[in-house]
C-alpha cells in the first residue's frame, strides 16, 4: 500500500492500514485539515465546498467519506457527481464556493485515488497552503461542528453542461467553422468521465460523426490510463482502419489532451499546447508560459509572433503563477495540459479540443500536415539514482558551474539551454532519483546530451 502526502494533494492506493494507504481514516483526516485551512484563508462569506469525482471504482466510497467529513466540519457540500477536473474547478467559482475537492488520481491506475485541493478561485493550493494542510493533518489540529452547525448536502449535476456552455462562449471557439468543416472524430476516454462530457461537447461544437472508444464511465480502465503512445494502440489502430480526421484521447479526469493524426500516428502530447498556442497567438498577441521540462517548440512559435516566452517551475500551480505574473495569453504543460486564461486558470482538455478544432478548421489542413508545420524536437528521459549520502545540491551546483557559459535556469533544479537543445535535472518528489529530461533535434542527440551531463554530474572530484 502507498500513501503520498504532498503539497499538491493526497494520493494513495485504496485499502490497507491507516497511514499506509488511502483509507477512510486518512480521507477523514486530510479532508478535515483542508476544511480547517479553507475556513482560515477564504475571503468569501460562502460556506460551500464543491466536490467532484472521476469514475474510479473507489470514487463512490471516497465521495461519501469526503462529503460527510465536510458536513461534519460545518461546510455545505455541493456534490457535482461524475465530473472532470476542469469542470470541478469552474464549479467552485460558478457556485461561489470557498473551495473544492477533486477526487481523482489522474493518470494513475485504478487502485489509486486522491484528493486534489482547490481554493476559492478553483485553483490548486499553493505550496505554503499545501504544507499547512499537511501540518494540520499531522497534528490533528481540527475541530468538528456542533449539532446546530452541521453542514448541508446538495447534489447538482448541471455543471458539465455549464462547462460546455462556457467553452462555447469563448471568442476564439469557432463552432460555425467547425460545423462547416464536417470533421469525423474519434475519442478514447479510458472508461472515465471524459466519456460523459466529450461526446456532448463535440455535438455542441457541430461535429456530427464521433467514433467512441472506451466511453462507458465504469472506472475499469481498458488500458493504462496515461495518454502516452505505448498505451494507445487500440485508438491508433482504429484511426488506420477508418477514414477519420483526428482522434482525441484524455486521461481519467480530462485535464490532459493527446491527439492522433488521420494516418494513425501520434500527434505528440508536447504539441497539444504548441498548436493551441499558435492559434491563440495568431488572434491574441501576448506572452506564453510552460514549465522547464516542456518542449522548446512553444518558445519557437512564440518567437514567430514576436512575443515573449517564459518558463516556470514544474507543476500546474507554478505555471499558473508565472502566467499571472507575465500576463500570458496561453500556457500549460507538455503533458497535454492547456491553460487558457479567458476560460480559467486550469488545464482543460475541453478548451484544448475546442481551440484545436477551430484552428484546424481555419487552416484547412490534414492533422498530420498541421503537425509537420511546427518545429520537430525529440525528448529523452534519463535518471541519476541517489544513495542516502548523495549531496544533491552539490551535484546541481557542479552542473551549473561546468555550464556557466550557457543559458542556465535554476528555479527548479537546473536547466541548461544549448543552441540546439536543453537538459533539465530535477530531484524527484516521489523517488530517490534526479530526473534528467533532455530535448534536441534528434532522439539520439537528446539522449547524448542527457548522458553527457549525467556523466559530468556523477564524476568524482
């Protein structure tokens, strides 16, 4: 059994002993700690907290424990049922709630679940707030409501439709052009909440033909739920057999978007944000943001429009903070996460799909041709294994010193930007390793760059 307590939320495998897995006792403790923090930091008079969940088998159990605990803490619960992560984020502000809890382990397998914690803006708690939740939970520094102050429970299943309406209202979403293009689309929703909301979205956008794969929200994932090429053989095969324009693939909570070309090849999840950014920048000049481990292609596209690209530390909350700081018009992460401020400050696959189809309709190209119009880079992922006596800071400082004449960014580990590629070294939050991501014009060069830097980092003085 595994329980991971981090500033971004609480996740773990279901079952086992308290403190060793995500058990009902752990759910109560961390929900109580979160409610205590929200009571302290919220600027709203609202007493409401929104709860939404993906379709995991454990979701119903976790939902009941979370909702009951929040009521016991004196909060009124707005249960929005089976809902995507971006739907729940939007519901917080739409319901004028002071917070929200998303019950999803994102791309983790079915034995996992998690509590993702939102503030009154429907955004993830920042690092300081996350640490305080962990402190409160550890100290069990919370107090439950008396009999006259127990919270109320309301179920409201309307927020999926409200989310779709919100996406359709965005100025750059061109439903007319999409309808006139007559796109034939496939979707793989990995047996979770995407199977509920994506068909509705596509219908409202004017897509009349949709091939649905794994759209029943059973929580029994038919393949590894992370939307990577190695897990998507079925939808890729479907694209080769049928005359379709594009396939959209989402993870269980619908905040990541991957695409497959008409010929059955992967579009590349790093290029979801790149493509959407191209469309946004063409119509809305401004800055862009992605994290340090995302493709350089976003910077290239931003440069094409004479705008400024900024890099943030890894993590959605860090991307959002940098976007606000730089007034970015588009941002996100290379894992297929699109953050579009006119919609909301959260990764949203519905927004990504609507903007991508609008762009595709205006360009009049095949999806493979659209992908070929962007700079091609290849990524490699390596690692440095650590021992208990490894001095991580010394390793990172050594790399900085050796490459001091290159462009170096140390806001999150160390990233070295070379003329034709980059290497990013960053300590893992979950394993005793340093993750080493690299990118270059060829796969071999990306791997060579990483291994060269790793060799220098591990070289004995």
